[in-house]
C-alpha cells in the first residue's frame, strides 16, 4: 500500500484502528488533532459543505481513497471524488462507505481492511468489537429496557437515525421515536411526546460533551413541558455517536452505563444535565 487518503473522520478512525497509520497520507479538517499531525489535510470546510483540495490529493498519489455518501457537510461525497479522479486521470481504488446500521459499519471495516491488503486485521478488529458488544448485552440481559429518545439536533428537533437505534438496543434500551437504518429528519416536539421516552439523550452531530451538555441544558425545559420529568443526559456525540467506525462500540458502552447504572462501568463521555 503506497498511501491511503481518508476523506472522512470515521474512515481515519478505521485506518488507525487497523494499525495502518504509516500508510495514511491524507485526512480531513474534522479528524482528531493527533490524526492530522504530519499528514496533509485535503478536505476543508466550505460555505455549506466540505471542499476537496484536488491538487493536494493528486500530489500525494494515494493508492486507496476512502470516501462516503452520508453527508455532504461532514465530508466530500463519493460522486465529487470520482469526478476529480477522472479529471486527474488517477487509477486509485475508491471505497465508498455508506452505512445505515451498526452491522453495515462493521462490514465497512472489513471492506477497508481488504482493500488495504490486511484482511486478517479487519477480521480481528471486527471480532474484538463484536466481543465488546456481546459483553454489554450480557451485562444488561434480563433488565428492564427503558425507552430512550436520542436527539441528534435540537433546533429543529431531529431524533436519532441510521445506526443510533441499534446502539440503543445493544445498550439495553428501546429506541423511542428513532429511525432505524434511515436518515434522521426534522420533526416537531409533539413527536417526542408521542414517543413517550423514559430518558432523553442529547447527541448533537459534531459536538463534544461540553457542547452537547450546553444544548441539553437549553432544551431541558422543553423536554419537561413535552414529555414530563424524565432524565436528560448529554453525550459526546463526535467521539461516541456520529462517526460510523470503531468508536460506536464505545458509544454503546457509554449508553449502557446510563441506561443501566451499575451493570456497566461509568463512562466519561456522558453527563446528566437534568
């Protein structure tokens, strides 16, 4: 492998988890600071979407490019990457990650490992992640399953979509108002009332724990008015919820620590705000 270009943070997480850091030559502005150190940033923020630095990417001549079709704001869509490579005459292998469920995320890890020439590492990593998920399921087995509403955005209200309901289920809860395997979309607070959650977890896309807690504090009164006096928690969405890679397993563990206190170790990525 002569070089890997990651055009989304989740793919960067996957590459590093596969111990391919020496091959990683290009990353995005949204990747962690340590992942950006010593590597070319080829995706930068634009007015309404992420922008690909085509010339910088071409100069690196990566053999493998990892992109996505989930969100044009978070990363460059695969179609734009394809057009850029066609214009440059590049023959790089392009892997498009477009997971809708947690199972899809694990499949994506395996695909990246195969295309990077380390299929056994991919199998080992997925087995390890599945093992951790199994431990969580065993720890919460037989307990009541609270109804959990995960708020992906507060204004307008978005309830958790894609892999988030899977995470709630594995953590020992029942998704309230979520959209399993589907994109989250704007909805009204009446939807939250109808969902009848026992708990609300605020996980605004792209925000860390402090940012999520601030947004959670701003909606506590609205939640109380809409649903009633239910617990409201904030979670480090960027680190634990919105990146479809190995970190989602950390997110399941964090959710389980909230849903079933005592069954799973406390996690620093969650905070109760009400």
